[in-house]
C-alpha cells in the first residue's frame, strides 16, 4: 500500500506536469479535493452497510482495474486519462488507506493490535522506500506510462492479500455494527470534546499551507527539470528520500519529543518549521530552498505531527473516534487542498509576484496554527481527566507515550487517592478509577510510595511480594532517601537480574540523582549477571570518586561470587591508571559520603583488619586489582602498605612489582612516595612466599596500631 502511495505520487505529478502547465495545478487539486470528499461520504456509508471486511479488498481490486484501464487509454486519450489518473490517486488513495486501518482495527483485539500495528507501520515505511525506488527504475528502464502497470500490480496484490487475510479470520471478528459510524457519532464526539474542532481547524490550516508549498515546489521542479522522464524520476527520488527521513525522525526524535514536549508542542513543531522555512524561502528566492521547506513539511507531518495528532484522540470513545476521524482525516484534509487551490487560483488571476504572496499566506496560516496549538493541550487535558474520573476512558500507563497524557493520568490517580469512598461519584462502575489505569494493587502501592511518610513507604516496600515493573523507577528513586533506602535496596536486590537493565541505565545516567546512583553498585553485585558487570565496568569512568569506589567494590564481590563471568582485564588496568594519575592531596583527601555497613563486610571492606583506617584511594585501586589478580596475596600486600615497618612495606611493593604492568607499578610507587626501592631480579615465587609468611606479623603490627 505504501509502495503504491509513493510510486503513485511520482506518477501523478510526473504525468500531469509533463502534459499541463503548473498554473493548472490549482484546478486539478481543487477538483480532486471535491472528488475525495464525495468518495469519503460514499465510502463511509458503504462501510456501515457492508463492513470493511467485505468492502476494502474489493475496493483495492477495483482500483487495480482502474489503473489497467488508464494504461490502455493513455496513448489514445492522453489529456483526459492524465486527469483521470490524478483524480483516481488523490481522490481514491486516501480512502483506501483509511479503509485498511478500519479493517485492521477490527481484525485485531486491542492487545494484539498494540503488538502488530508497530510491525505494520514499519513494513509500510519499507514499502514506501521500495515504491520510490521502483518508480525511479521503471521510468529509467521503461517509461512513465509503465508506472500505471506497476500501480495496478501493487493494488492487485493488496486486494488479493486482504481477501486471503479475511478468509483466515473468524467471521465474528470482522462483524461491524451499523451504528459504529455516521454523522450522528461525529456530532456526539465534537460535542463531548470541543478541542476536536480546534484539531479539525488545525488540519485544515496545515493542509492549506501544504497545498500552497506544493504548488511552489512542483512549479519550480517543472522549471528546473523540464517535462518528461527526468521530472518523474526527480519526483520519485524526492519522495523516496522524504520517506527515509520521515522514518528516521519517527524512530529517533518522535518518542523523545512526545516524552519531553507533550502533545501540543510536538504538533506545533510542524507549524513552527513551516513558518521558519517559508520566511527563509522568502529571503532566498531559490528552488532548492522551496524544495527543502516542502520536504521539511512532509517529514514533520509524517512523524511528529502525525504521532501527536493520533494521540489527541485518546479521550474519544472507540465508536465516536471512527466517525470523527473520517471527517477530520479526509474531509478537513481535502477541504484544505481545495482552499489552497482556490487561493492559488485567485492569486494567479492578478498580475502579482505569486511566489511572494503564496509564501506570505503560508506564514500567516502557520502562525495561526501555532496560536491554535497553544490552546489545545488545556482543552485536551480537561476532557481526558473528566473521562478518567468517570471511567468513560480506560488507559494502561504502559500505553501512554507522551508527557501530556501521563500528567493527566497521574494527576487523576492522585485526586482519586484523596477522595473517600462515600464522596466518590456513584456510577455503574463502583470500583475506583485507579482500576482503569492499572491494577488496584500497583496504583495503591504507587500512592503509598509517593506519600512522603517513611513508615508508610517502608510498610509498602515490605509488602511487595513480587516485582512490579511499573513501580521500578519509583523504588529506585527511594534509594536516595536515607530513612527508607535500606528497604528499597532489599526490594531491588530480591528482584534479581530482572531489574539489572533498569538499574544499569540509572547508574550510567549522569542526570540522575547522585544519591541514587552511588547506591546501585551494591545491588548489581547481588544480582550477579554479565549485564551488571558490563555496567559496573562502564561506571569506572564516572566523574564521582564514590561511585567509582562502589563500582570497584561491587566488581571485587562479583569476582569472588561469580568468577565465571567475563571481566575485561585491559579495562580494569586502564581504570587503575586513571585512579593513580591524580595529585597527592586528592589521593589523600578522598572520603565517602555513605557510612559503610559493617554487617555486610564481604562487600563493604576489602580487608576487615583495615576497615577503620584504610586509605580509601588505595583500597579502590586494590579492589580493582583483585578483579584481575589473585586476591589473597593482594590483601596481604595491601596490609603491608599500611604498615609502619619499612621492610614489610618494601616486601609488599616487591610483590606488586612482579605482578603489575611496569607502568602501573611505577605510578603506584610514585603515589606512595616514601616506599623503599624494590630489589629487582628476585624470584617472584620466592617474594610471594615471603609475603604470605609475613601475614601473621602484619596482623600483629596492625592490631597494635589500631586506635583505642
């Protein structure tokens, strides 16, 4: 379907502009808009009578037959056939796509649709790219007219595949109630959500702007590339490139925009871009500038605008949504084409510089769209919150993609949590609204965890018998709260590897609260997974010493409990070099913010004997070395370096010289300053034996040095 859409755009524009002047575009666009509106009314009535399952496959087969007829007529009646092709593609194409999505919404239940629609949209993008390439190659290898056969084949395939899909679907699934659509349902939706009128006007203004830019683009392309195959080929490449960029923006930027900006600002991005681009094109009267503005409009309309636009229908009941979307999607969209075509035709009647006037009108329309968009969020939120409170709207938090809807959901949950049972409105649904968002248990737990009362928070954490993914971010945030951090840590530790990915993301995100981040390594150490090891390795490069210290202790613990995991030796040595490459005051002055947990000595201390007076910078280095070198000799060497006996210290350094890379040993010796020189040439095994024999002497000396 999308391959047909992109290839059809190239065929439509190439055939028409190769035969008629660009000044005829407003006439054909206006006529196509009227045809599209008439088709939409007929199609809507036919859907109510025959159901999408019966009508849509037949409609695609009829479209395929029309393309075949057009191909056989174009040589004999070229002018009339080119007009027919334009009206067919513009007037019937949008109706077919709308019909397909109506069919898809009835073939899949909501849960399955959530899984499948993403795949369908992804394949649609791939199809669009393939259609553009197919159109370009067909023009080069065959002719522009041959594109009609390609379009016929594509819609024939659509019709046959849809018919096969319907046959493999139980009849009950495709059954449609006659009152599911119609003008009465559309009026009901507009009355219940007045912001939809603003949305309809926004679509009208946007489509009018697009029609104005489209005229400038196509007339400029005709002047730049002439008529014939070169022009059609250019359109094929242009639309294919736009499809690729739309996919990239939709994949990479749209989720971020919806999350950070919300619906209104995401939708507003289209009008802002059109206003800015048109203003620039006004100052730089070059065809590439107009082509760029038109491409930007196409890309943003298919990504940021489309995603926000679809989400604005969230509060609308399914029965009303189907009717009102047809009015806005087709009616307002094609009416915008007609208004734009009429404006261009009016401008062309006067001896004016059409380019300047068209861009000026486009800028004014874009400014109106921006103003209109600023008012929509508030109206949308009012309708959504009312629907949530009265149970007219049911949402799963996991389905919410944008910050605007999420804020309404959370605010509604908060309001409901503070309303007593007797004060709640009596409806046909006696359960609280929280049940419409997620399960009662999860929502109640979220309210308690955000109560600010440490007793209630601890009690809720202790009651969590199984891991709830929706509560994960909130439980992680509680790590920063000293009064409840231990209980939160226990919940996360008990969750095991299932929470490792989320914890790792927070650990490595420098924008997260440092009080949270520095307490995560201990939990990852208990999870004992390779993913946790990889995250801790990456954390060794963090700017905060305490986080690096906790990560090194966690890696030491993991090496003891999970030696079969992979530990990158080179990465560890690089981390050691970074720790040693500091000034002496920094090395001596490092302190930890968190008090060490004496009950968890296996994690908290490299050496229990020195836990009261170990140099923390040195302990950090030795924790890292214990990940890649034998641990027990390192512990003895660590004790030796804290001894006042120069012979024992020298013995410890002598052992380290034998096992450490030369560069690291030199840096460590320089940091420790007062150490005596080692004795090169001695057998490493002999040094190790002497070091281990000195362990008892070290313990006695350190015991004497321990403060009273």
